[in-house]
C-alpha cells in the first residue's frame, strides 16, 4: 500500500491526505462504522507456543499472563497484551458521539482506522467557533481515540482546527483541562469521560481568549529567531545544542509569509503566527514515512508534543 490509513470516512472538505470515503452530513453511526472501516470487533485469544520435547515430539503450551488481540473480520493480529488489559471496541468510539450528535448538535466530520486497526478515532465538530483579526476562523472539535498496541490510552481531547489551513491543536493549556485519558487497565466509561471532560463552552472560551491575546502580541525578528531556535533544539543531544536546521528553517519560512494564512492580521508578525507556523509544519510539512505516520504523529506522537511545546513557549510571551 502507498499509505497505511486502513480506512476512514469524512464529511465536508476532503482531508489534507486526500484519503477516505465521502459522506453526506448527518449519517447514522451505523453508516459511519461501515464507511470508516470500524464495523468489526477486537477479539481475544490465549498466547501459545510450541515446545519441542525432542526431534519427534512437541507440545502446545499456553502462556497464562498475556493474550493476543486480533480483528474479527480478517483475523489479523493486532498486539499481545496482559490479561488485565481492557479492550475498547471500535464501535464504542463511535457510540461515544451518539447523544452528542442526536441531541447536542455535534457533527461527526471524520473517523477511521490507523495501522490496520491498532488505532481508531473519531472527530466531531462541537458547533463552537471563534474569529480573530483578518477573518481567521477556528472551530472547536472533540477527538476520541484509542489504541490496542500500548501506544495510547483511550483519550478524549478538545481540539481546535484553524479553517484556513486545517491545522490542528490540542486544547490542553493546563495540566488536566481539555483532555481525559483512560488507561487500558480500567474499563472505559463513556458517560464518566463526558462528565470529566466537561462538554461545555468554558474550556473553549478560555482557549480562544489566549489565542486572541497571542494574535495581539507583536513579535520582533529577534524574538521569532529565538523562538524557532529554542523550539527545534533538543537539550539531550549534547553540549553543542545544535538545532534541527532543516525543520527550523522550514517552520520559519512558513511564519515569514509562506504559510497558509500567514498574511492575516492575526498571524503576521505575532506570537499566534509563530504557533500557526509550527502547527502547519507538523500537520503538513514535517517529514513522515506516509500519511498514516504523519496523522499519528500530529495527533498523538512527537508532532503533538512539538505543538504543545510551541504553545507553551508562545504563552510565555504573554507573561
């Protein structure tokens, strides 16, 4: 395969990677499950191995402390986990949104499967949005994702999407606000997660207030240079502290007028412009093996970490 996004579905604009099945709005969850490749279950089986007693005899032995997770439709193995591992099914990810879409006005916009089923996600627009200077519109979403390969707890996360470039940024400015993570050692309770997440406008308003302040904070050339050099320098690489020049220069180029929406009043020469340049770099320009890895990194991996670091650094400019 040229990509590894196993299957996904979307409503509205074609995703940046150009993959997926297009749906008309307000489709039932059953249609989403089929078109997003989520109409299967995670099955469990014991871990077994062959013990060769001698050249003519062998015996099958079960390892009691672990189990194999595999797909019900293809029987493809997904991972080996401990017996304590609590599975979250693909259909549970979609069911999380049933009352939100049927009662609260949310709209599913994308859902799908990564890495052959090891990760599944769904993203729904909440209906909240905000406009900054220059008609720079950002919409609020709730992302729910889980993994069965040990790389991700089941995570419900507020996410901001900037319309002009489709960049994503997790709304988690404080230690616990904006995200709820359920480890696979415990049972996933959708209603409890919604209560803890606080499906309300308060977190969104707080986040956009900070974005507005960043859009009003002018940045000098020296400040911008220092920002990118600090962001792309890994302090654990040694005493030389050399930045990743290629990545740094690319992000700086996006900031200096070549990024999508970089000319808008909210971004041009501002702290928000610095943040937008990094989110665009991670979501669209950062080197990745394929679209699957890019999306995985941007939402859950090193790319998400880099975006959070950029957010933290820009917020320090407001102090």
